[in-house]
C-alpha cells in the first residue's frame, strides 16, 4: 500500500540503514556491542583500518605493524585504545584532540616512536592510564603531561630517558604509579617529582642514578614503594628518605654503597625504618666491603661526628626557613660532574643544587653492581606480584590475553564483554548481522520496486 513517494522514502531509508550497517565493522576485524568494541589485533595491518564505527568505545589494534597515527583515525568517543606492539614512528599531535572520553591509551612497545610532540595528550581530561613503555624515548617534551588530572598509571619504563625536567609531572595530582625503571636516568632533582602528592609506587631501578637531590622526594607523602636497586648510588642521605612518611617497601640493593661517614645518616634512618628494605651491601671502604650497612654497629662509624644524623634534621615540613636556606646553599655547592653537563636541556636543568643527598661518584671504570650481589637479590629484577601485597585487587583473570611482559602491571581495566568470546561460536559478531541485514534489506527493496 505504498504510494510511489512513500516507496522512495522507504528505499532511501533502507539505503541509509544499509550504509550504516556496512560501516559496522572493518574488514578482518571483529566487532561487539555494549560496550561497542572493534577488535583488529594481530592482523599485520600497516595502517589503521578504514571503517571503524564512529561510536566505538573500545578499539584494539595491538600486534599489528601500524606505522602512523593521524587525526581522524579514531573518533573522540573512544574510551579505550590499545595500539601496543606496532611499528608506530609518528603520532600527529592532533590525533587525540578532543578525546575527552579517553580513559586508557596504550602505545607501549613501539620501539621506533622515539619522540612525541608536547601537545599529543593535551585535553585528555579523563585519561587514567597511559602506556609509553619501550617506545625508544630519550626525552619527554616540556608540558607533555599537562592537564592530565585523572591520570593514575604512567608507564615509562624501558625507554632511554636520561633526564626528567623539573615540574614535568606537576599536574598529575592523581597519579598513583610511576614506572621509570630501565631508563638512563642519572640524577633526580628537587622538583623532578613535584606535585605527585598521591603517588604510591615509584620504580626507578635499572637506571644509572648517582645523584639525588636531598629534597627530591619532598612531595611524595603517600609513597609506599620506592625501588632504587641496580643504580650507581654510593650514598643517599637519610634526609631524603625521611621525607617519605608512608614508605613501606624500599629496595636499595645493587648499588656500590660507600659505607663511610657519608652513609651515617642512611644507616641512622635504616635503624628506625619499620618497613621492608633490601640489603644495602657496602662496596667500600675495604674494611666493610660485602657487609650490609644495616648490620653495621655504631662502632663501625667511629669518627663520624653525627652531624648528619636524623636527630637534627627537620624534613617533613617545607618551611620558609628551609626555602631560604636552600637559596643560600645554592652558592656553596659543587655542581655535578662536568661530563654530565653536556647537551642543551639536560645541562640547563642542572640545579646548582643545595647540599646533596648523594655525592658524585668518582668517574672511572664502573664496578659492576652485581659483584657483591647475593643470589636472593636477583629476584628484585623481576617485578613480581609477590612484592606488592594488595595487588590482587586487580582482577587479572578477567583481562583478555596480552603480551607476556614481566614489567608491566595492568591497571584495573575491565575487558570488553565480547572479547573473551571471540573464539566462541555462540557469539554472533556484527559482520554476520550486517550481511544478513543487507540481504533482507535488498529483498525488501526489490519487493517494493516490483510492486
Ligand atoms: C617499521 O617501520 C620502519 C620505518 O617506517 C620500516 O623500515 C620497517 O620495515 C617497519 N617494520 C615492520 C616490521 O613493519
Ligand atoms: C582525582 O580523581 C578523583 C577521582 O577519580 C576525581 O574526583 C578528582 O577530580 C581528580 N582530581 C582532579 C584534580 O582532577
Ligand atoms: C679516628 O680518628 C682517630 C684520631 O682522630 C684516628 O687515629 C683513627 O684512626 C680514626 N679511625 C678511623 C676508623 O678512621
Ligand atoms: C656534596 O657533594 C660533593 C661532591 O662529591 C661533596 O664534596 C660534598 O661534601 C657534598 N656535600 C654534602 C653536604 O654532602
Ligand atoms: C642491572 O642492570 C643491567 C642493565 O640494565 C643488567 O644487565 C644487570 O643484570 C642488572 N643487575 C642487577 C643486579 O639487577
């Protein structure tokens, strides 16, 4: 009973429907509803596939060979985007512009990425996990984490980062995990970690740290876990650690500790520390070589004045007096080793620091940190779940299969409901619906026309 006009309208409507349905899943991908998910993993894609439905909330593109990310590849409705283990060499700074819904972005394991523009993540106000591990990054531009107030997990491990400029993380008020292990950091400055008042875990192991500013940890009042093992520290003042009132787990092994008077304040702090700490094996002087600093008796520091002892140190408050004394100090201090002053940004950020937490180490052939290393310490290299009680609140079993990386801990992100069933015949993906509905639509159209 369609008039000619109605018939045409109906036809056009069907065409629209048809078009909509044919968009519903890119070739070689599997799509699901609630939440709308496009899964295109492990398909040797060289570019982001065409036809990702504009309202997709979850997009999985991991384990392909995608080389570039450009503006328009994804829609601003995206909530979760995984593109880890691809071959990304370039990310257009506008790729994620206006992505106010984005919560998790995994760009990890794109070894040739090497550089990011400062604006890349601007405006991602809901982002709570950002994965940039193993991306060949040697530096991070100023302001790259600007405005990421919701960020809780930041994974920067296994890059080649040599220095972190002051205030880089200052907007990350909600950050809980900061992973920086496996980089080339050699110093931590007064304002490197400024603003991280909710930080819970700071992993700095497997770097080349030899210099830590005495106030480097001054904002980290909630830090429970600090890993500094396998660095090049010869000393660390107790004053540094006294700024961490919530500290529970400390790993200092694998450093060439110098157990002279210089370590007296660390020794003193360790005597009081109630949390769990690794061994702190002395490398020098020769009388105590191989001994654990924690086990040394007071008599083994016979000629130390005790002036550096914690009793005199007031650290937990950042008083005006402290600030002004810091300013005065700036004139009386020995700058870090000249060979580290090299290249532009790194050099210009060097504080002409105040009293150091760590004194510079004599340059010279590096003694392997492994030399005085008991076997049990090696376990520290692995970031095993055992080390973090309470980790089990993350439901790992619910996650879709991901890479087997021992150093990446996933934040508690619920997997899309459909992904687990990807291999089950029971679940009917969109593409099938699409085909069926196309046939039905065509049939209806023909029926209308035939009338
Ligand atoms: C990755 O990208 C580089 C540069 O574009 C290219 O030379 C290389 O062949 C790519 N590797 C793979 C596995 O696609
Ligand atoms: C930090 O996170 C909480 C809860 O996720 C949120 O309510 C708060 O707004 C965040 N802080 C800022 C400064 O955005
Ligand atoms: C301590 O100082 C005394 C004299 O000042 C000196 O004889 C002694 O060798 C010193 N002991 C150590 C362990 O340096
Ligand atoms: C700071 O480090 C320098 C260089 O090693 C050292 O000579 C100096 O005594 C240190 N100052 C303090 C207060 O530890
Ligand atoms: C320290 O790190 C280096 C390189 O990152 C590694 O080869 C070495 O085995 C590590 N040593 C320990 C004790 O973890």
